[in-house]
C-alpha cells in the first residue's frame, strides 16, 4: 500500500513537473511572441518615420528650387533668388508649356497714386529681407521652406493650404451662419455683389495683432470671388497675415491665396504650390512686412490691386504703386475665367475657443473701429474694376460681422480716402466671451 502510494506520488510529481515545464515554456513562448510583436511595431514605426522623412524631403525639393543667390533675412528667413523659368508655377500640368507674360497688357484706368505711408515723412514700406541684399534680374525671391514648417501642418498634402470646410469666406450668400461659427472663423468685412467685377483695390493699414494660440491666425485682405460655396468656389486673395502655424513666428507677412474648388484640392498660400506666376524680383510672397503701425503712433499701409487683363485673361497682382508681382493664369479657374461675382475687403481670425471661451486673438490693431485713425485699423481707397477696365467706387457697399462685440466694422466716405472702413477688435472681452 505504501509502495503504491509512493509510486502514485512519484507519478503525480512527474505530472506536476511536466505541467510546470509546459507552463514555463508557454510563458516563454508568449514572452517571445510579445517581444516579437513589440519589435514588429517598433519596426513599423521606424518605417513610417523613414517614409515621412522621405516624403518631406521630396516635398522640400519640389518647393525649394535651385537658387542663383540666397539672402539671410534679419528675421531668420532665407530668401532664395530662383531663375524666373524655374519657379514652382511650372510644375502645374497646364503650365508646363506656358510662355511667361512679363507685364500686363494694360493697367486699369483711374489707378490711384496713393503713398505707401500715411505719415508725410515716413519711409517707404519695404520687406525686412531687403536689409541684407536683393535678387538679380531674371530671378524671383522665394521664401525657403524648412522641414519644421511642414511638420507643423496636419499632413504634407495640406501644407500651405486652408482647411476645406473652415475656409468659407463670409457674406450674406456664403453659408448658414451656424456653419460659419462652427468652422471657428470670424470676420469683419465690407462687400459688394450682384454685378460682374474684374478686379479690386484697397490700401490696407498694417499692424501686428497678437495671436493667442499657434493654430489661430489673423489676416487683413481682399477677396475676389466667383462660383458657389458648395465645392466650386473660385477665389483670389491678397493682403497681410500673422500665422504662427504657417510661418513659425508672429511676424506680419504679405500673402496671397487662390483656389478653384472651395479650398478642397487646388490652390495654396504664396508659392507653396504650382499656379501663381511671379515676374517681380523685389517682393517675396510670405516675407515679413516692415515697419508696422504703432498704437497712437506712426501709421503704415500697403496698397494692393488685383485685376483681370482684358486681353490675356490672366489675373494680375500689384503691390504698392510700382511692383507688379505676377499673375494667376486664366486656365487655373472656371468661374473667374470670366469675372468675379463678389468682392470682399476686411479682416478674418480663427477662434478655436480655448478652454471653452472666445479667443483673445486680435483682428487688425486689436482695437474697435470707434477709436479711429492711429488706433483702429483701416482700409481706404476701396475700388472695383468694371467691365471697361476702369477703377471706380463700389456701389451698394455692405458690411458683415458674426459678432460685433468681438470684432466690428464701420464704413465711411470722404474726399481724401474715398470709400473706407475701420475694422477689428480684441476678441475676448467683457462683452465677448
């Protein structure tokens, strides 16, 4: 009996040892499988990082064309002087055999010759990079794009582009106000509609509004619009902006934008995609504007004119009195190949509602219109180009803002400024929360 128990006990012990070995082996196998899974995940992450790095490098090669000369700007920008025939525009399929139009066939009649500064003895308004040199003839200045610029974007494809749903321009026909508010964009603008327009002009007061969060921006611009806001909107835009996400700083910068499909897949800021053809060797899209206005101090402004060449059909842009920058070729557009149906002038900000409250990102000078000259930002000499290529005063000028307690607009007229308006505001305040 004892012998039997010993045998059974030995057998049971053997079974236990076998089970323990199997268990340990299973755990070891599971550990190896887990480690293998971790290693595989790590390899996948490395591959994704390598692919992202490769994609960014390829995108940078497309944007940063070989330079004849490079200039280091005091604000940290690098301006590359690129041969005019090598600029990004000619990467566009419809422009690869395009012959550059070096100047417009004609300017609009009645072009004002207003000064670039509102102070009698103030300096002409340059771009900051001019302090360290200029680009040779037959080249154009292009602000160099860096890896960190692209990494700030949501993805490579969206770099330099507005968001499709949140970029709807304002105006009474643009969209349901609830949709505008949901998008987080707020405006204080004047506008005209109901006719055919072939261009627009304005002199825009230049400031450096404070931005609360890096994913917000503040801009002051004119819009040339045609089509609907449901997917086929054509838009040409130009002005100044402060956009930390796009540029990596809070400098006030000259900018342009275009789209032919309501900001979905076409168009971009400045020269960050193919499309706009630059012919000017002195002005860099996206470069800092200097100096800017001071509250109750010196005031500076820029003059921008966008018009359609009646002979060639291209949309030209002029900065100041003498700098014809270049043009958007007519084939880029559908509706704007004919004319614009709405013109807008004014300010726009992104309100991301940090902590559930209205942003304190400023528009214009950050002060309301009722403070007037030297304190509130303005647009003056507002004009449109008609079907006879004449600059004229806009008829039926309307105003629009989503929340006047946050950002407001007030229009007026006098003999010195023609049609003008003050606009902007501080954003968050006791009446705007």
